[in-house]
C-alpha cells in the first residue's frame, strides 16, 4: 500500500490543478519536463519517510513564515490527509512552526541592548528574571528538553511575550498528535530551508531528532524535500502559462 502511495505522490503530472498542464509542458519543452519530473520523483520515492510524513514536512516548508505559499499549502494539506495524516497532525505542524519567527528576536533584542548601552540609556540593563519567569523557563526545558542562551535576554526584556511564546512553543509537545521524533523532523525542515537556513536551530533539532530515534536517512530525506521547494517556480509558472483561465 505504501509503495502505491509513493508512486502516486511521485507523479509530477498529478499535482497540477489542470491535468492538461503536464501535457502542454511536455510539448513545449520535453527534456525540461523530464528533468523536473525526475527531480520531483527522486524526493517522493525515497524510502525512509512515509508518504504521510513527507507531506507533513512539505506542509511545514510551505506554510512557514519565510515562505507562506497558500496555494501549495492547500495542495500538501490535501495530499497529507489522503496519505493518512489526521487533521490533528496537520494542526500540530502548523502550531509547531509558528516559533520560527522568534528567531528574529535573537537578532533584534541584542541589537537594542547594545544601542541602549551605547547611548547611556537608563534602561540599558536587562531586569533580573523573576521567580515566575524562572518557573516558565524550567517548564519549557522540562517539556522541550532544550534551551538556548539567546532566549535568556528575551525572558528578561519581554516577559509577557516570553510567557505567551513558551505556552505556544510547548503546546504541541504536550498535546500534539505527532511523535517527538516526527515533530523534530518538522523543525529540521523549517530551519534548513533555503528561505531560512538557521544553523543554531538546525543543530538543536538534529540533536533532538537523533535522541528520539530519527535515522540519518530520515534527516537526509527532510533535506531532500526542502530542496524540492526550488521546483515550485516551475510548477506555478506552468499553471499560469498552460492552466485554465479563471472562470
């Protein structure tokens, strides 16, 4: 059954909204279509990840804040559900990837602190962490199993934000339907994608994925799927050129 699912998902022609697009692409440039179809197939026929997991990874890659491709998100949610994912699995992915935007604060808050200090500003020093915030930090570490130093200044400078972020960032790990291994693979995907390439997070999530039993082949397949996003310009451009006119 899984082999048949792999075959269905590996067919580039099957992803177009208008079935005629693939034929028109082949007529316009047969060798380019063959190369694109092989590239698509290579990711979907790899055997380490299930079709369900591949599609959930692709949902994450296209729904993440650095990509936000609504048309492709719809495509891969539909394909994930048809491959055995549940609505709860998809929602787990969508909540898990929200935290990617927090990476911007790892850059921005230290810049503010540096400039406050350079200006001799009276608020140049971060306030001490309160016992309540320490409890939230400890709970985060207990649930997630990791912490990075960049979060420390955010805890102290933006306590309300951090409290809300910590609740959101631990929610899938507490109540989500994915396994910890699967969720770490999702996090690897969004940190390795060409639109983000966030090495500190990638290191953490690879370590955690390995800790939870992920194999080298599974992680390499996540990288392969991330590279597959480069084909989307070809796919969406083909729809624009050769698909049915709206209405």
